[in-house]
C-alpha cells in the first residue's frame, strides 16, 4: 500500500494515542502500511513498545491526561522522527457502567481527564507546528454515545460529546491557516477488549440499536481514519463521521 499513489502517507509522521492495543493499534497498522512513520503512544509503555516493534515505529509512554507527559512525548517524537503531520487522538476509557446516582465525582473526573482533556492537550501540543508548516491532519475518535447518549455511560457519553464540539471548534480556528483539517469519527460499538470492562447488558443494548445487527471491526475504523488523515481529504474539516452500522440517524 505504501507504493500506491492514492491515500499514500509516505514519509509523514503519524502519532496515534492509545495505540498499545485495540482500535489504536489497528489504526496505526493501517497508517504504517500506507507509508507513515509511526509514533505509538500509550500509558502502558510496554504495550506501546511491543506494538511499535511489530509495526517498525517508535513506542513511547504518554499519559494524555498529563500536560507534562504529553509535552515530553511530543518532544520525543519530533526528536526521533521529525515534524508531526498526523495526530490521531484515540486514547479513551469507558468508566464504570452505572446510573448517574450511583457514580462518584471521581468517576466523571477520571473519564474526563482521558477522553476530553487528553484530546485538548494533544491538539494543543501539535497545532503550533502544523500552523508553522501550513499542513496537518487531526482525527479525534469520538463515539455514537456522544451524539445519542448511552444509559449507564454518562461520563463516557458526555466527554465524547465534548470531543465532537472540540473538533468542530478547532477546525474553524485553523480552517484558513493552511491545509490543516480537524475531523472526528463516531463509531458504534466495536469488538475490542474495552467491551470486557462494560456490563453485558450495556453492550447488548448498544448492539441492539445497530440496524446491521453486529459490532463494527477495527479494520473498518482504520480504513475511514486512513482517508480522513490523507492529503486527498483536503476539503473535509469540522466533520464527525458516523461509522455505526446505520445506528445514527442524523
């Protein structure tokens, strides 16, 4: 794929957060196949390094909820690979699956810190370089829960809604400052290890809402992300693309 003319990412530096497993790993693999030079970021350093070893990238520890950790990771990427052209904000956690009245304040704080604050910090770290060079692609992984709201997943749903709002606002801020695009995707339930930590009833509810009657695949997510971070997606910005098997109706 790296030698194909269309959607080539040859030589571009791509940072993928939460890429030590699951969707992030799948996205990184796809971008690497298209020629990108990969930076695999994850709070689990061993997982990041293991994936990076297989994908011939650089694996780095990064806690996206910590500004110093984000800054250090971005500096390390630039030192080892060069300027960053692509950022995929994939890192996220689901939190506990309980009704609001059974949640603690800390439940919201923890999910917010990773899912929304983390996207803010990562974007803030890479945007100056993209503005200076007049080029960049940012892709934020939101969720259909951020558009429709999933019961017993209020911290997750609300922070993913925040990611969609951040995406649209940032896209407008940089739209006239070079070829820089900022988009989001909103997957329905995807078969990954994160489902193991969600109550069975909640997963069944999410799948029951999908007209195709199945979960999505990591490969399907990665294909959409690949297009949105390519040079060809040059007139697409501020959008949130549903990849939901028909669940979304707007």
